[in-house]
């Protein structure tokens, strides 16, 4: 993951054609700095095999049921009333 973030950053560096005198003169390259910061930020974290979701499981199941019933031609107003949500959220 760190490699991907570093690559994305380096692909978007806007230093091409910079005016003379504005080039990077430090001994540490931006790439090294980015690697060091990312290593500190993600220290000890392991990559999950399961995608991370902030959706509460109960709401996810509820939403799937609403979607299935709505696509089965149930009226949005009836579904909204039953689940205590707005018609706009159903549609």
C-alpha cells in the first residue's frame, strides 16, 4: 500500500520545468520523505483481506431488502413508511 501511495504522489509532482534556482537542493529526496512519513503513519497496521466499510451491517441488510423490494415494483411510499425513512431515500 505504501508503494502505491508513493507512486501516486510521484506521478503528480509538479516540478517539471521549474524555474532555475527552485530545484530541490536537499540531500533527502521527496520520495524518501514520503516513504518515511507513510512508514510512521502505517506502522504496525496489517492489510485487511476484507474490504473496509463504514456501513452498519443492519443498515446494509435493510438497504438490500429495500432495494430488492423496490425493484420488485413495491411502491416507494409504502417502503418508506414501513422502514421509517423518506421516499427520496428509497428512490
